[in-house]
C-alpha cells in the first residue's frame, strides 16, 4: 500500500486547502502552499495532512458541489509560477496585495479574478500552447478532459446557466463533443491548459510532501452536482428523478435534501463501474489515503422525489417494500391502503390542520374525493412540496398545508403494489383514524420490514465498496456518521476500511444518559477526531448551550470541575486525552491545534467554523487561518506544544489492542 508501513499510532491535521495562505498565495490557499505547510507539519511530528475535496466547483464555494468528479479547481493555481505570468507581474502583485489582509475567503471575487488572469496568460502564449506536445498528449491520456472542457466552454457561452437551460446540446453524443472541441478549439484548450497546470502544481506539491515523509489524505464526495460535466455527458449513470439527501434526525425534522442526483447503480454495474474506477484512478495521482464521503450512501441512499423540497418524503434505495400481497394477507383492502397513501379529509379533519383558514383554503386548494361530496383531497397540481411552497400565501398557511400533505402512512412511488412507509408514519393523524387492531398490524408489519433491510444493505455495500477498496493502493477511510445500520461496522471491517469517530458523537445512544465510549473502546481500524468541517470546533462546542461540560469532563477523566472557558492548558489536556484513543489515526482540525495558542484563538469560536450543514451562504466555506503558513513555521511555541502531544501518542505501544 502506498501509505507505507503502519508501525506506530498516526497523527495528523485536517485543513481545507482554501483556508491556508502564504506570502505568495492570492486570497486563497493554493496547491503550492502545501509545501511550507508540510514543513510545518513535519516539525509538529505529524504523519498525515487531510484535505477537503479540491475539485472544480465553478463559482460555488462548497467543495462538495463539484461540477466535475475529475477536474481540479483552477482557483488553487499559484499564478506567479505559471509560465508567462511575468508579463502581468504588476497586475498580479496588485491582486496579491489587495487580497492579502482579508479575514475570510472571498471565493467568488478570487475565482473570477484568477480565471481572468489565467486567460490573459493563456492568450499571450496561445501560439506556443496550441502546439505543445506535452499539453496535447496529456489531453489524450485523460479521457474525461474533452467532455469537461466542452461543458465549461458551453456553460460560459450560456452565461453560466445550467445545461438544463441551454437551447442546444443538452444531450450530447461523443461525436457532438468532438465537433464542439474543434469548433471552440481556443476556448476548450484554455480549459484543458488550466487543468494541466493545476495537475502539475498539485503533483509537485504532493512530491514535496512525500519527500518530507508525510502522507496526503484526500476526500472523494459520493455525489456530484446535477449541473456538472459528468451528469451532462454521462447522463446514463445518474437518475434525475430523485435527489439524494439524509432522512430526518434529531437535528433536522425535515431531513436534508442535498439537491444532487442519485446514481443508477445498475447501469454503472453493467459498465463494470468504469466511471468510479476512472474517478479513483484520478484521485490516486495525488493521495496516499482518501476519505469516502457519506459511506452510508453505498449501503443505501436516501432518495427524494425531484418535486420535493425537504428530505421528509424520501425513502432508502435500495430497500425492500411492503407488498400488496403481504398487506392483503394481513387483512387490508385496497381502499384502506389508498387512504393511508393519499389521505382524504372531512371539513372537520381539515380544520384540525388549518384552523380558521379552512373555509377559505378549502375552495382554493382542495377538491372533492371522487364519488363524494363531503370528503376532500389536495388538488392534483399541488401534490408536491415545491408547489405548496410556491403559493402566494403566508408561511404559516404553507406550513399548515404541508402538514396536510405529509399526513400519510405510505409515500407515493408510482407502483400501486409496493408500499414504502413514510418516515413519521407512526404519529400521523391518519393512522389514528384506523381501528386499533389495524394500527397494531401496521406496527408489526412495518417493524418486520425494517428488520429485513439489513441483509440487503450489507450485500449492496459489499458489492459497491469492494470496487472502491480494491481498485487502487490508497488507504481507504470512511465517513460513517448518521443513522448507521447494524451491517456497517461488519462491512467496513471485512474490507479493511477505516471508520470515523468524532468524540462528541461517539456515545452509546441506546442506553440511559448516552455515555461516551472510552477512548480504549474505539476500533483500531478507525480515524478519531475532536471536530470536523461540519461541526463547531472544540472551543465552539464548549460554548454550545446544550453541551454538558461536566459529563464530558468526567468522561475525559480530568480533575476537578469543568471550566467555563477553554484555555490553552485545558485544550492540551483534552487533546492529550483524545490522543489516547485506540484508533490508528487521530486527525483533529487545525483550529483545535490553534486553540493551544492564546494568540491564535482569541476570536469568537463561531468564526472558526467551516460549515453549518443544511444552510447555504453566510460564512460557510470561507474560513481562513488567522496567520500565514510562514507565521506558523515561525511559531516555535505552538510547534513545541503540538510535537509533545504527538510524541506521546507515537510512543505508545501499537501492539496493545
């Protein structure tokens, strides 16, 4: 395995590349910034640097909203190192100075400027580049390049609109791509040259990281943006009828709708998973290890009908439905099942949902159930969350109509003989209109159906994850957070895939008071951490109103009473405790290391957070380190604090499991 021998406990640091900055970078972390950052990491004694995805996301700052599963983000190119940049030295220096002191990453302005200056450099050298044997050979060696470059060029010609809104070439053939490549040769070659340049700089940085004895861990998101070169050109692999997301949980009543299409795994399998194999081959150019984002999606993905806005009306794919035969044998008739899937209401029942507005809304948004005069259903053109949310009504009215729409036991699927339970089926008013014996039967049948899914999900994950685990020699780690089916640990262990333990959530939720697992109980084949890009930092956690400091303090075995504030000495004690984990890897985020320094952690902890899941915009994906990489290298005090912690972990006997 390219990672190398694992003869001691490994320690690392997680940092978004966009968060770094050096005296050479322009407004955002760049591939070449990894070289001095790796030098700092070496001084700290780290083994591994973990990055967020670095794929091209266009003008979208989220690294998980890629418009290519293969292309790198040109925003990470160091412009000054590009051949021909010297002709634009004054313009580049002006931009470097302009962005030098920004507190947060201004992604849109930076990416717009960088692509513009790169275009100027490219145009100034076009006659040379169009004849470059190295560039043209690289294009031929990477099968994804032409379709990606044509997609980017057409997207620019269409004012950056989604391919779904283009008037032409919405469904391209390979022949179309070839013709468009020749027709728009200068523009497509510019896109290819940016990718060639980005790959060259990233490769140079990875080589220097490797020379220092460090390893790089990448991140492979499971999903791809609908408006991407992959979905545009390789449409057959994706389902646009569904959107992927997450089911409801304690943090989100409506679940999450990520807006990304789901995969057509049957088509991918018929192609021997070639698209995924090529994707991993591309990642293996740069990484020694990688994180599989949302690994639970390879067991089963939460698929939401395209017309819905939230995640509440989704279902797991694959999953075993209840069938008409099973329900009929249990005594249910078609009429009852239709009522549970598409409820109808009396006026008084509707009044319980929408109150004083019932009479007005009844005539606007409801119609009689066929064959009745006193039972009502929602009008057919309003049978979706998007339609209801688009109404010209106050939000409280829309919320009431949504509650009517959600009131069901089974969700519509288009197949009259299969029945998938609605997530909140057990507490919906329609359920309680049934006789008690029928309610009891449904509880039994749906409970048995839930138990039957585990074997299917295990089989599905073994098939899909075997491809990922065996395709390259990269070390494979999984992000297995969320509602974890019982089969997940079994599959990950069989395939030697590392699981993830975020300490605040590593608790036994099935017993009273949900005690923390001790660090000794963490699986050896796991990555443990204090925080991640989707959580608050350690300092942020400490200030959350629902965080029980005393309970955590007791779990950590620290003396006395938990302090109200996290000071550097307290952070050191917490990290020292986390570093006792039985996990082979421990990779906290850089912000939690900065908490060891009073000068680097004197801001509001909310400012250190990278992302708040379920929200868009704001300060998401704009975190910038409070000091440059050069300043980090000069901070001998922080280096000494970190290296002591790392050495304590490294010196523990690895054989003891």
